[in-house]
């Protein structure tokens, strides 16, 4: 396990448990106590955790892990989801992309596709914009707004103003949770607002989410379930959750 993987795992443990002890984590990760201490000190320096005597406790941000740490989680599933989602796009389409690790993989899949040409991508995600801006075959539209460091997403009134003037063929939403009763949701209300507008400006709304998101709940609603046309997920999605979403009228594709 390299350092990147250890840091990601530590943040996951803190998000799940709220607190960790150095010695128990060292045993669990099969690394030295000194290594765990250094890793926790590094996370504390980034204000992602609070160090305690003998361990660390989660700060609120740890429950919404920064994108750079999320990217290693369920990576193969997200790539399969992205490949399946890319097949829903037709040449010349205007495509909305919210921020997130799965939508980032989708952006890469769109670029890699030899059958797609003349695409316009509308996004509020700075990392996706950074990858697409050098792709001359794609017209890139970036919303305005204030950057949120955890997700690289632009949020706020400037983004709202931009989206009010565009029309989108298909929007792909990366979400923190999807549930038949609560709809799609995000941890942060500012992200939820922009994502809601991306969905509202689109003819077809697709949620891209790995199976773990189908049993999760998040703070801020993006949209109700009847606003979602399609869910692209993976084969780890619980069968009962898939069944309930299908019953609610969502077309579910499992990659």
C-alpha cells in the first residue's frame, strides 16, 4: 500500500468511525506506528483531521472527502460506468457534466471515443475543464462561480446566471446519494444548487453513481426522482435498491 492509498484509507476510516487510534490503524493497515503518525500529521496539516493524543478525530470535511482522495475509491467501477454512459451521447450533442470522480472518468471517455464529434460540454468542474480545454474537438463552456476546494466545483450566483442562458441535450450528474424517496442529493448545498440547474436545463438527465451511492443519504437534494431519466451504475448495486428505482420510473443501466 503506497502513501496515496494509505491517506485515502485513513480518511475513509475516519469518515466511518469518527476517530482512530494510531496503534490499531497501524495493525489494520500493516504498517509501522511511525508511518501512521506521519500520515495523520500530514492530514492534520491540511485541516482534514484533528490530531489527538494517540490518534485523530474527523473534522466535518472528512465526511465529504476531497476529490483527490475520492478518485482512488471504486476506480474500476467508475470507469465501467463512464464507458456505458458515454454510449448515451450522440455526435453534436450539448453535454452537461457536474463535478465528481465518475463524471471526470466520463469526460475522459467522451474524449477517447472516436465516434463522437462536435460535442459541446457545459461544466462547473474546474478539473474537468482543465482536461477538456486542450481538446480542440470539444467546445467547452465553463460556468462562473466560486471554487470549492473539496470538489473543484464552481458554485454560487455567477454559475446560476450562466446556466440560465443555455440549453443542454443530456446532463450527467455525479451525486453523493440517490434514493427513490429523496431523489438525488449532494453533501454540499451549493453543489446541489448548480447540479439542479444543470439537470433543469437538460432534455435528458442521467445520474452516474457506483453501487455504494444507492444506499447512501446526503444533506442537500439536487432533484426529485421523477426528474431523473436514467441511472448508470455498476454490478455492485443492491438488487432491492435497483428494483425500487426501476419501479419509480428510472431506467437503470448496470455496467
